[in-house]
C-alpha cells in the first residue's frame, strides 16, 4: 500500500446516520489522527500508479505548478491504451484493474469504482481489488457501501491485512465505532503476526480503546 495525501474526509461531511461525538471523543480522535498520519500511505491502496506522482515531479522540475488541465491530459494519455484494450476485450481483467488504479490515484473515484467493479465481475475473489473499490466508495462519501465491500472481501480471505486495516479506520472514522475498529485491528494482528506495521497498529488499538472508554 503506497501513495500519499489520502486521508478520508471528516465524517461530519458525510451523509447517513453517524452518532454525535462529545468534545472529549473528538479530541481523542484528533490525537489518533496525528499518529495515524504516518501510516496513511499504506491505508488504502495496494499499488500506486505513476499518475498521482507524475504531476508533482513535473512541477518540481519546472519550478511551477502543473495546471489541472495538463494533469487531466496526462491522465487521459495514460489510460488511453488500456481503454482501447478493454474496448476490444471487455473482460481483460488486468487492464480493468489498471484503469481502476489509475483513476483512483487521480482521485476520480466514480471511474475507479466502475472499472474495479467490472474487474470483480470477472474475479470476485480478489481481496486487493475489492478493498480498493471499497475505499473508493469511502472517498465518495458512502461509508456503508465501503464497509459492505470490505466485509465481502473478508469472506474470500478473512485475514487479508489491507482490508482489515481499512475496515478499522472506516468503522471508527465513518461510524464512530471505536471498538469495532479495535476488533478489526486485533483480527489483523492475529491473522498476520509478522505484520510490518504491528507496533503502529497496537498504538491505534490503544488510542481507540481510550476513545471508547471516554465515550
């Protein structure tokens, strides 16, 4: 999981029924978010394409910001070959996933969802792709659909680390369910004892429990 600057929007901006938090809860979550920031690169997607990275690199080399129009043009240039492939063969799984990844990295989440969904229609058992689609739903403001897709991912692979990590975040940030987050992260560590970010996840668990205790 790589990539940067992918922190989900605040839950207050999202639709649906979300419990009201006390000021103490909000403070604890804010502290948690500061710690979580160091891991946000891993939080949501399994592989970053060059789309999201291309604009900053070009801007650094030129000493100026890359216009949005140029960024969009670069994206369209990169997706064009894959669009041509799936036009000829709508069931080209690898190209569909690649398109989903490219649109995700460009933050065009509805398009990412479309292509991830088409890929999953071919291989519904892929937890990586389903977890990525779930987080794309999260970024569109649909926490319920994100959670549903993550639960489906876990039916295929119960110990999938990316899904469990993301599930904890969405339960807490999207539903104010701190103990639900703890449950997901504890399952993550139990299923993956050599998990590279084990110490960080243990910190998240401690913060979530603190949040729940003050609620």
